C-alpha cells in the first residue's frame, strides 16, 4: 500500500530560528513532534514551540522558558530541559504542551526533577493564554518515584474518563542508571479550568521489564472511536524476555487522583521479528545515554 501524499506541507522550526525568548534550537536530538487541532498545528523541538495555522502560517513561536516566564518560582521557569511533547485534547478542544525541567551543576542533572504542563485556556492557543502546572516527579515516599529519579522519555495518552495519562522511564541520578518506570494520571477537567490539579503518581521499581510504557490514546471523538464508559487506560510495553507485549490496566481514583489501581501485566503475543543489521537496542539495567540538551 502506498502512503497517501500529505494534505499540507510546510517547513517547521529550524535550529537557528529566532523566537520569543531566544533561539529555537537548543540541543540534539531535536525531538520534533506536534499535534493538530481544529484550527491550529503546534510543533515542539528542543527547546521551543511554534503555533501555525492549518495552512502553515506561523502565528507564534517561543522558547520553553519564555512560555513559563510568569510561572512563579520553580525549575519550569528558567530551567527547562526539553523532551517536549505536544498534545491536543479533542474532547475539550485544548492544547497541552509539556517538557522536563531541572537544574544542572558540573555536568550533572540535579533533583528535584519536574514535568511542566502548559494548558491552553481556550481553543485559541495564540491569544487565549495558558494555565501552568509544575509537577515534581521525584517526591519520594511509599510507592512514589524516589528522590533523585529523572523522568526521562515521557509518553502521554488522553482518555475518555477525563484523565491525562503519563509514563516515563526513571533514571537514578547522578549514575544515570535505569531504576524503574513512572506512571501518573492527571485531571484534564482541573487543568483546562485552571483549578488546583488533582493527580496521582506511582513507580514500578525494576531494572528489567517494563521499559518505555506507552499509555493508550484517543484518535477521535466519534461514538465508534470511543472505548466503552468505564474502560481503564492501558499501558503497553515491549517484553524483553519473549515476543509479547506487556499490557497493564490503570484505573485511577476519583477525578484521576489517588486511590486507583495499576494492574499486573498481561502478556499479549506478537509475531517474532529480527533486528535490522547494525541497530543498537538499549536494554534496561544498563546506563543509557540521555539526550544532549541545551
């Protein structure tokens, strides 16, 4: 089957582009990604965002730190560190921009480690403004990510239960050794109304499976695209011991907060495959290089 041609094709941000707050590019790899809404497309790179019309007109562009310049005293304001992700909530017609933030010293990444969320106040991300949420991801405590655990390679899923789901690989700093996987649920109703955020986080302490869990994510709002009411969100990771996917169900507490349940894995079989010649596949339990960011 031949891939269809794109309906629109226009250049995005370049490394040396000037945006509000400075230069667009700040590190390698660029981690380019984006999301399209009803009237806008937003692109993210390390370490900037750009908002376009759906025909490619550049409407606004700014660095992560510039977006957070009114965000109070926290690492998100001035210490952004990339790994950006753009999400579009098709149920609420809102955009969500998210990236990491933390301080550095002598080449070391220093706790506390934060995930920064900017949520568009209206359906217009250019003029409507942003709600800002700075969440510490290594608080320590029973069942929570230990202090000093970096929330690397975050993945997200929007679900029809009102929650935004998140996972991230946990790396113990300063050794940069894989120590487990984080997972979280956040109330989109709170985020999109600018209310104090109800959310919950957990941590699976392991140096083997799972690695890079990916939450399930809606791709439409029609009745046929929606899972039945009450369906949990499913987190999927690749098993490292056999040809199968590990699937875990996450049923959050009230308003996506505490009191939920994260299930044991169920293995779903897959067809055996071989790696292409020369491809290097990082394995949990070893120290894997992190993105080199500005």
